[in-house]
């Protein structure tokens, strides 16, 4: 309650300070809010005349609020969440709007579309770009299938870069701060002649990490960026823009720490044959104590920014070594050409061609115990072409947006898991008279070396065609009616390969400085290697889907300053495949899920008001929505048994993408800005997301995965002091709050019991502040900034690994575990948010 009161007090203090500031009528008139022009409806409209839930952040606003990457945008956009993912943390981000999410890997489809200058970015891996020379960001909340196509069922995030202009402009900017933060960025805009204009930017951004794990500082990143844009304008009606973009980001892994470790009934003689037991065996062989059953100090550190530094990927000695180092590297290229032709008063035609390539390579230790490496390799090559026509018909009584779109992607991943294994195993002979049927006496204390499991690859070739129309009829000066539809045809050619194990004698391959061995243990069954040819097997399929998205909207202008709207819309996320290949007990390899999973769909009912008050100084935009999410695709634990499936992991389950029931989602969003005086302004936003899971059994629990933090809100105060002897001063302070978030569905149904994997991530609030001086000649801009000013210790995501990783589970297919096996055991990781950052930024304008 005290924490809630402090947040309320902060918000009230800002409002009271703003309200108490005296101002004259002349100052009030000068303080009218600037009109915001957006292109969310694929044509230019005023924000206040756009009938959808839309948040727009300008470049200046992002700088004031301390936004450095796409992930930071979510702090200041209620009902948008950009978080890490289970086990992988920030190495594999997830995007969600109003709880609608999706994506990951090379084949899963995202539920929130991401566009860079109208070029779709299909993969979530590697897509948390640094903010770089942007004009604005538009976050469109709710289904956007009619105008933006597949995979925008939750909404769309649009990054819109600054374009070449006719005037010379140039700057160089440096940023120096703690954590060895050093950025240097430069831009030049050159009018080559009356028809050609060139804009070029380049930057080097680096910052050390803040979570210590052995020799690494997790969370640091070095990024090199470049962009060039050439504008050709032979006449006033024709514009041709050629653009190229390059981003190379190298990180030393996700900043995970261990926050809790609870083995309850003990390890020795009880939890034989998995990570906790193996690690204890190796610690004992190195002369150290076995793991404590609760919060062992070698795992759960007193320093919140210290991670376990055990490493067993080189040998049984726990000393941290290079073999356990993490990384998260992403390269992205984009080349696009855009032709804009103004056809008099009749129409505007835009033709866009784009090519993009993503090469993402990461290394993750899911348990963060130094026993595992999971490479995260995603490659994607995209070609996109679109013709868009904005018609102005019947003396501008009708606006018609129509177009054709073609999208093509080739995506792939090559995956395997490297595990350090011990010699003790599950299901050893039970202790006589113990009453425990699954736990045995100590049956091995050795180090079995490294083994590769899940060794294979997946490839996908996607082609998508779309034809879309959106017609707005200005029926009267107050009433507008909009109707739209899009027909999409998607085709996917899918293939998956599983490389077989080698039998009892491992086959070892040297990768870097480490030998990785493939063996029979928990790997693809070697029995059928000859039958399958060459010790591996492949499966493939091709399938097409046809979907129709639609939208109907009515908006009414009650006054010049107030518009209300109601809309109904539908969008879809493309169908996909679940790609696990397993071995049948009596025959060759089979596919668990080569049959495609049908597209999922979201239907949205939404109503809102766009209002301006106090002579244009106050803007309040509330929205309420209710969405029906059907045929939902979800990655879930699926029970298996090594007795019938030699590829079943030792945990007794594998992760599969399945159809997991329907969900109703509902909530509100409010965005507001208030120009109190010509010098003082206040902005804020608020959002909630609630949901009703219709079938918790199909969902494997009552929670979404990933869940949406709720409520979320932010409030900011900006004060300007123009015309001082030194120049113009601007001070800004912002507070952003993220509500609690569930991190796993939480089923209590055996045999896939995940209740011990559930965890509610606590809420947190952050304060960012900035003080800026612009010299009188506007040649120099000096800024002092602090992000997370109060030095809040918080997590942006969490993973709780339950009993499947720490015990054999017990029980049978039909009966739940009893006795010792019924204990809920877990290890809890946090993905740590950044501690307080401060520094100085200096920009010189030429």
C-alpha cells in the first residue's frame, strides 16, 4: 500500500505543480498543442481525426523520455509490452499489444507487426533495434489486418525514419555516461542540386553490462548503425527515394540472475538423475559442499546484479570458463525504393520495393547453471513489394485506399542443445520400505561429458499475396463511414531435419575450444539410422491459407473539438507448423505436427473519443475495447515418455506449438497531453488488459503466455525557460509504471503439471529525467540525463523452472505424483532491468 501511495503521490504532485503554475491568457493561447499528423490509415490524417487507438511518439518526445531502443517505447505506450521470453530472456524478445502476442524462432508468426518504413520485419529475434534518426513511432493498438495484413492481429509498431530535405543540415552527437557508455552519431543532409537530396547517418553505440557472471558483464551491447537515403524529385509531382540501412548489434547475453532455488525435500538420494543432483556430484568431486536445498549462496547471490558463475561445459570443475560465455548477435540489412506520384486532385500513388535480411545468432544457458548451451540461430531474407493508391473522389467526399501487396520470406534455423550430464539416472532401484516408487539410492557420481540433443534444422519459404481496400465516405460535415476488406493468400513450404544420435559410443565434434558429443542418451534414436539413410531424417509439407480481414467504422464529430467513433474489425495471424520430429518405438521417424496449425483470428469491438479542450491546450483520448481471440496458437509442454519415444527429453515433456482454445480480452486506454502554459506541459497515458481464458485445460492453465503487464501508465512534466543568457533550457521528468505480469500458464493437471513453473513478476515504476540547454545560436545542445533515477532494482521478465527439471515427476500417465515427487520444486530467474544510468550528451549542429 505504501508503494501504491508513493506512485499516486508522485502523479498528484506533478498535477498540482502544473495546476498551480500561473499563466496569462496570452501565454495560454501560445501554448496550444501542436497538431500531430499520422499515416496509420495509409494516408495522412490528424491524430484527433483518426478513429483508432493510436500512440505517436515524436523524435523529441523519445529523447526527452530517455528512449534508446524499441523496447523502451513500451514503457511509454500503455498496453504495448516488449519483454524477454522463457529461458532465453532478452535473447529472444516477445511483442504483445493488449495481450495478443506470438513469434519466436524461424517459423512462428508474430502477433504484433513491426515495420521499418513500410517494410515488414517478420522475425522477433534480433528486432529490438536502437532508436536511430527516427521522425516518429506509431503504435497502432488493435487488429490492423485490413491495411497492414497478416500478423497484425494485436496491432502494429511502425518506425518512420527522417527523410532527406531540401536544406543543408548536419550534426555530430556524443554521449558519455556510466557503465562505460560511449556513443558517437553523425548525420549530414546534402542538397546535391535542385533535384537530388542525400541524407546519411552513422553511429557507434557501446555500453558495458551490469550483471556479473564469471568473466562476463551481462546486458552490455555494442552497436554499429548506418543509413543512407537519396531523394530524387524531377518535378513537384514525382518523388523517388532510395534507402539503405545496416545494423550490427553484439551483446554478451541476457542479464539473467537466480532469485530463488527451492529443492524442498533434498537432493542426495531423492533427486537422483538430473541437474540438481549432477551439479551436487560435481561440486563434491571438486571438494565443495553439495547444493543446499533452498537458496544456495552459490546460486542465489546477495548482490542483485550477480548471476551464478558455475561452469561445467569444459569439465566437472565449477570454475567459470569461456565455454559458458553467452552472446546475442544480430545483423540486419534493409534496402528499399519508394516512388510517390501525385496524380493531380484524383490520386496519390506509392510503389514500394524492399529487401531485408536478418542474421541472428545467440547462445543461451536456460537454467543459468553452467550446464547447457542452446544456440539461437535465426536467418531471414525478405522481399516486399506494394502498390498503394490513395483516391480522392467526388470532390473529396470519398477517400479510397486500395492496393496490392506481395511478401516473400526465406527463413531457417539450425538448432541443438549441448548438455553437461552426470552418471546418475532416474528411476533407479527404490529404497526398500521407503514407500517411494521412483526415487532410488545414489547410483552414480561421475561426469559423463557433453552431449548434443535436439540436433536438427528447420526451413520455411513463405509467399503472401494481399489485395486491400478501405473506403471512407464523408457523409456529412460531421459523419464519416469507413468500410474495408483485405483478401490474403499465404503459402508455406516447410521442412525439418533431425540428425540422429550415434548409439552408446559418442561421436564428438570440436566447436571452438570445446568438444561436443552426440550420443544415444535422450537423442534421436540410432536404431533407425540405416533405415532413414545417413543417420538423419527429414520431413516436409506445403500448405496454403486464404483469409479475409475486414473493418467497419463510424465516427461522428459532435463539435470541432470532439469526435467519437465505434469500430468492428478482424485480423489473422498466419498458420504455422510445429516442428518436433520424434522416433516411433517400432518404426522409422515420424513427425509430431507436420500437419499445419490453422491461422488464429482476433475480432475487435472498440469505441473511443478524441477530444480537445481549453482552446486547444488539452487533449484527452479514451478508448475501450473487447476482443475475441480464437484458434489461438501457443507453445506448450506436451507430455511424452522415453519408453515409447526415445527422443523424449529427460524432463518428460517437449515444447510444441498447438491450438490452445479461445480467449476474450478487454480493457481501456487513455492518452492525454496538456499545454498548461507556453513553458509548462504535462503528458500521460494509461492502459489495462484483462482476459478470460475459455478453456484452461487446452490453455494448460489460467494465464496467457506470455501475459500482458497490467495496468500500465506513465506521466511526464516538461518545463522550458527560453531566452536566458546561455540559451534555452528545458527540463523533463517522467514516471512509467508496469503492472504485475504472469509468466507461465500454470496447469495443475498431470501429466503436464506446470503449476510449480508459474510466477507473477512484480510491478515496478521508473523515473527518468533530463535537463537540456540549447545555446542562443542553436549550434550546440547539451543534455544531462538520468534513467532509473531512483535506482530501482527490478526485472523486465522472469522464468520459473518447475519440477520437470529437478525430479522425475513420479506417478503414472493416469495418476498424479505422490510422496516426495509431489513437492513443488523450482528455480526462479529474473531478467534484470538496468540500474541507474546517467551521463551527458553533447550535439553540435553545423
